[in-house]
């Protein structure tokens, strides 16, 4: 087995992570009862660890380190819910003879969803009918109430999390008395080194890494819109120093709310410099970096069949989490053997192999775009639905649309797609369809690796109602939309087919060039108006020039060959 350790840094990354782990929990449960998910050929132990509580209860928890502000866990304890550990009480202060006043806030109450989980664990939420079986009507009403509660009341990522966590997983940044707007890159950078926070995070990561037999890599998700990216860069630097042979696949994520325009020139300068500095620093310590997050999901092509509320992280993070789940499937596909081929899954890759494919020795590229088809059309789709390849849309911002790069490298994952008769298409049929599509395409990448699984994306109960009324129970695209409701959720849609793609191509050039240009104009040129901002973040001139050099190398490795030859002339 080749284990993966996951790190989530920042509020939005934890929203994405909450959905991601809900998918894994749902898969694990359905594999025991549902025919569609019984033979998915996926090894969940790649992401999870087995353990035992002090009471002797067996546990199965994510191999995860999550970082957030103090108070960001809502009603959940920082020790998780499995273990009964309580924070140590401070000893009496003997040097003070006066009166002592204690002020304590009431703990947050569990919402209806979390209450149902608690009752389920205590075997109290099932109401039996007169024949001794569960009452379906009660469960249906209860599920509707839960869905309504989540649609209207999610404040914290833990509000919709159905997963149990290990005490080493949840880390809160205590002692930071500021809101998210004040938490800038420089403060985040300093936060890692103050009060032994860096040592504490390193110890938590070491706990998970050292118990791995053969770790294949670190899956790192960071909220790139504020100070958490500064903290993450320092964390990544330590990982690079301590685990130089462990590859890091880094997802930099941003919510639509982080793109809010401001009329303040000072804030605009600070934001432009943040984008450049953050990306350059993060890229320096990861083998492959994937920028994720559109300024508006609801107005993008990604929402063609979805109903997204940009202002709610609960909604937008569900889309990005679905893509990350899809991308990670090859990392945990079981190898059938040297001579056999599984009828349920094909194209297993470990994290190092994916990075090697996308980097390509000739280009040494380490920046990739993320494309997704959600839900993916059936293999027998009509012209309105389009083919699998026609339905990909980018979740990476500032990319060149309809880019044709003959030197592009890609890793594609397709799972749970429907074939003829609304059945799950077998692996060989998906492969043949994709091969035929590329043979008919005007242009095709230099190399494309395809991973296929018959296992669709399961839609757990705490998933938002983001599906349009043209999507059926199993993710099929209906010719006649269901007009009763504009959107459908987990009570109506139980699973969907998905397709995702990591692509290394020149489409990312606008993203990189804008960051390089802003850093040169605002931070490097003589008399640059952003020099003081960078200085306040702790960067000297030499460091800023190094950041510019990193971005310049990324741009130059992606430049079309015609541009390179003309420059040399």
C-alpha cells in the first residue's frame, strides 16, 4: 500500500476537505451494501489510518492535518469526537490574592445534521414501525429536515462533516485576535514561527508520516487568499527539508468571495503582490501546483448544469471537492496484477507518476490546470449533451480558453459514466470512446494518460442542492427537465458520473504572466510603489528578485517554441 497524508490549511480549504472526506466516508459505507459500489477496486486505506481508543474501540480516521483559526471548528472539539480527551485545566494562580472572575461562552449547539449523527452513534435515531422494521416515512421527513437545515444554516465546515477525526488532526491557531481581512501574507508567515506553532505542526505531520509503510506523497490544500498561504509556504519549506523524497501535490484554492473588487488602490496593490508572492513561494516547495478557484462559479461554464450560490462556501467548495476526489482516484486504485486487468478500474498511478507525466522531462513544468465535467455525459450522449472531451471546463482562473498546445501533457480520470441502457459503462468501453474522440479531434496532446473506474461519485446527505433539474437520480442527463424545482440535492440525486483532467499546457501562461508582471511593476522596479508592502511582509530586495526569478522560469518553460527561437535570434 502507498499511503497519502493530506494537509488542509485555511478556512476554505477545510470547507473543500469536509466535502472530500464525506465522499470517502460514503464510499466506505456503500461498499458494504450497494451493488454499484461493492467492487470499486479502490483502497481507502491509502487515505485512512486504523487505530484504537483508550477504551479499546477500533477507529478509522483520515490521515490528515487541518489548520484553521481558533473557533473555526464550530461545535466540534479540537480532539474530534472519538476520543474523550479534555483540555487541561490551568492551575490556580497563587501570586494573586484578589478576586478572580471567569468569563466563558456557551459551547455552540449541534445542528440537526450533527444531532442525527450523534443519535445514530448512540443507536437512538431509529424509530421502528409496527412490524419491527425502520419507519421509512420518519426517515424521509428527518432527511428533508436535515437537508433544509444545512441549506440555510452552514457557518462552519464542521457543520456538515460526517467524519470522525484523530486528535492529532485538528490544529487551531490560538492567540490571533484579528479577522480574516487583517490576516495578510506577512502575518501568516510570522504566525508559523511564533509560539512554537511550526514545531507543533511539524510534530503532527510527523505522527502521520512515520506510521506510513510506503508513503507516496502529500496532498496539500491551501486557502490562497490571505495569510494562510504565508503560513503554508513556511510549512512546505520544512516538509521539503525534512522529507525531501516525498512529493507534494499542492492545490491552491480560492472562494468567489476572495475576488471582491475594492476601490482602494492600497488594497489592490497588496492583493496583486500577494498573488505573485504567494504563488512563487508555494511553487518553490511543491512538485506540482494546481491553482483552483473561479471569481464566479455561478457565471462560469462549470455551472451549465449546476445551481451554485457564489456567496456560500458550502456550495462552491462542493464542486471543487468533487474534482479533487475524482483526481485522487488513480492514487488508490488497486493493481490487479501483471497479467490481469480489472473490469472495474484501470490506469492506476501513484502521485510521483502523475507528477512525472505532467512535468515531462522536456519541459520540467510544475503548474497544471484543472478541468472537470460534472456530471459527465453518457457515452451514447446526443449532440446536445456533447462528447466527454467537449464537456470539460476549467476550474483554474485566468487561463486561455480553447488552447491548442501540441506539447500538452495530461492525466484524465473518468468514473461512473453511463453507457447504453443507462448502465455503468465498462472500462474497455470508456477507453475505446476516448480513443475514438481523440482520433477525430483536430488537435490532441503530446501525451494523455487515462484512468477509468466504474465507481461514480456518491452524493452523501450533507451535500448541497447544486444539481439542475435536468439531472436524474444516477446523474443521467434528462431530455425533459423536471420542472417542479430549479435545483436538486442528495434526496433526489444519489450519484453522478464524473470526469476530471490535470493538464500541463500553455493555457496557464496568462495566469503566470500577470503575476510576474505585477511583481516586477509593483515590487522590483526602481521606485516601485509596493516595495514597502513587501518589506512589511519580511521580504528584502534580494528575496523579491528571487521570487521574480522563480516566476520567470515558470513562464519561460511554457513559452511556445516559436517564441523561444525568436528570442534567441
